[in-house]
C-alpha cells in the first residue's frame, strides 16, 4: 500500500498545528484545589504581583471542620521561615465551614497569638492587636461561606478583610495595620511552634498530612 507523499507546505502546516496544540495545552490553567467544598484557585493576582497557591487544608475543632484555609505566595515555601522571609506579597484566606461568633473566633486567635509569641513581641503590637480585635468583634457572627483574608504587602503592612454575608449587604470590609511585625505574629497562629492545627500547618506548607 502506497501512502501519499506530504508536500513541504503540508508538513509546515502540520508542524504549526502541532505547535499550537502544544502551546494551548501548556497555557491551560491548573485546576483549583477543593478543600472541604471550598475551591482555592491555583493562582491569584494582587496589584502587579502574581501569587500561587502554596497549600490548603482544614482547621479542625472538636472533630469537625471550622474553616478551610489557603496560603498564597509569590514563590513556593516549605517552611515557616521561608514564608516569613519572602519579601513579596502574601495572602492567607480562611473560609468558614460553619457558623461562629466573633467572640469565639477572637478567643481562638488570642490563644494562637499567646501560644506562639513572647510577651516582648506582643508588647510591640498592643495597638494593632486591639484594633484587629475591635474590627473582628464588630462582625458579630460569621456564617458558613464567610471569609477572612489576611494580606501582607512588600511594604510590610498587613490588611485584614472580612466578607460577612449578614453585614453591609455582603460587601467586604478591610482594616490595614502598618506595623511590619503584625503579619508575622498572625501567621504564627497557623505556622508557629504550637499551631492551631498541626495538620493544617503541614497542608499550608504543601506537605502531606
């Protein structure tokens, strides 16, 4: 059986088509990571910075999921030190899996702060911790699906954004703190020596749990 001979033009057309298909497959976005029903996009853009999902997991409390969490960084990090030494933009996003009052949430955050920061470090953040506590306390109650976002900018400022479906028509509210130690102190809640949930710490660092 004789196969038809390909002309130079047809070979060029086939090569271009193959190249186009290869590029299109390469440029397809990675799929989102689903954690307890919450989808975390593989990458996000903040200002001019492109951040990638470093890891995501669930904060367990009383044998039930309290919230899903995803950590976004400009470059991958496998240790808490690498996360904190990254001078780029960073974001930790929490999505509630069940209802919780702001008082209950503040108690958990306070436990995490005191367990992973010494008195001297906390003394330099008194006004910031008070401001964050007032801001979170004003939420009253967070419902399933509501979100807390903690962003760190290259300038060292930390912004807390809360999307509460029951307040402000679901529009997010934000508060920014300029003390460069704020983000480190808050991240210690999840990545410190005594984290809120050891398995979540491993998940945020992209490690198997």
